[in-house]
C-alpha cells in the first residue's frame, strides 16, 4: 500500500473526503508534496503558523530544550523554565488583570478549563455563548458551539447553555445574575470573519460586570497579531476576565492556555485540590517553541505589517463573482453565492498550488489566513491563482 492508502485505512478520518495531500516539507509560507509540487499556504494550519513553517528561531528553541529535558511530571508540580518564562512573556504583554496562565494541550482544553473556572468562581451554572461560534469539539466546548448541526448527534450535552445572537443588544438580557460566564470569540472566525460592533462588545463587557458574570474572550484563532494588533480585544477597548489562547500559541507545536487574574485562578487549587489538572499541558518543548515564535513576532515586527498585507490582498481579489470580501487583518474571506461555487474555486486553487479552504458556519466563504510572514510577492502570486480559478467557473 502507498502512504495515501495507509492513511485512509489506519488514521481515523474526520470527513468522508479528506484532502489527503501528502506533504513532505514545509518552510515559511510554502509546502511541497511527495511529487515535488509546491504550494503557497494561505491557511497556516488554520491560524497556527503565524511565523511561518519551521522558523529557524523556533527550531533552535526546540532543539535547545530537547537537549535539556522533555516531559518530567504532571503540569504544575515542578518549576519548568519554559513554562515560567513563557507565562511571564505573555503576561508582560497583557492587561494587568490577566496575570496567571494555565497551559493546556489545545484550544478546546483551554475552553474546558475556563468553563470550570467560571463555575468555581461564581458558583453559578448557566453559560451564554453565541450562534455561529466555535470553541472546540470536546463535550463541554461542543455544548457551547453555536450550531445545532454539529451538536445534535452527541446529546445530551451540558444543560443551562443559552445561545445568543452575536452583535445583538437585545440578547444581552440573557446575561443575568445566574450566568457563570459569557464565552465569545473576539472575532468570530468560523462564521466567516464576523467582527463585533465596538459599541456592542463594550455593552457586553458592561453587562457582565453588572451581573458578576465572567467574560471569556476566545482568541484561539485571532490572537497573536492576526487581526493587526497583538490581541484583537485591544481594538475594542475591552478587557476580558479570562482569555483563551491556542493555535499560534505553540509556534507550530500543540499548546493552549486560559489566562485570568491569579486571585481567580487560585480557586482551582482547593475545594477540591487539583481542580483542574493535565499530564502534558504546557509541555516544555511546546512552551519553548511558542515563546520563540512570540519573540519572532516582536523582533520581525510582523504585526505592524498585517494591515498593509490585508490591503494588498483586498486590492488584488476584486472580482464580479466575489460577492464580498470580509477581513480583519490577515483573517479574510471571499464570499461566493454558494458552497458549490466556493468548493470549485478551492479545489482549483489547490490543483494550481494554493492551499485554502472553507469555514464551518460559512461554507460559501473561502478562507485566507496565511502566515504573517507572507511576502508581497507570495500574496501577488496567490491572488493571481485565485482570480484565474474564479475566471474558470
């Protein structure tokens, strides 16, 4: 059997028709398959590889940590330098109230931990989430996912979860003194790049404060500069009580985190002890990689170039068959009339060396979320391919 046949036979599948590209090398914004064909990566592992694939400084940090130690003991028991230093670097670039980091293995585990924290702190059970939201697919995270299509087959799920309409002032009334937390993506990603109204997200913050509800903002996809500021919430002059991180957090390695005030986080340490625990959370090699990647963002001033690159994409992707372009920095979507049209463009792009895909709650939208290191030359080349593929419809 060849690799593709072994993949289909022995690796658990998530859909009946995986892309099944056999990538043998990736570097920067490029990938190469087993035949030597080159691709421009416009999705960065779904917003994971913000500093590109295999950045030399990330590789060096991984190698340095490998030479010291890998896994030692369950998370939180030993003083492990990569965890400590990365937590310090993150909190140095966050508001003063977000000063305690709980590292996890993934974004969905960060969601689970934050939900537990909110219930523990408030002694309440109700949760408000938003339609067309995505926070992971474990059962707690699935309970707050904003689309019944994805939830229905796995019921019963968590009770007392209410789904509100994003950007609805009226639905803020769902937040009461019985609400433990509100969980929202600062920028809704899988909805096809849906940004909040400034006045609405500020009203959301105010309502949470008035009712003693924790505001949890999910920046698993939109954090680390993707929207043109280090954290998307900075653009709206709000500060969450808990911040969810993942994807780019690990610089290409698996890592998630939820961040809160130490006074809140400390409540997971007693009644019961080990209120939240993880074997591999905050793996030292992953933390070393993530810290190196964040330092690259600063050193190479990648966040400062996001808006210029966004405008170049927008200028080159104008086309009569594109109904709209929605973007917030280098999180972008091209809106087509249907999923069928979008899928034809996606398939043609991949066949012509450009990797892109669609969104969970916006199947008619084409995703563009490249590494922030993408060059103007690569943007121009990728956009030419996309436009040519649209022309062929």
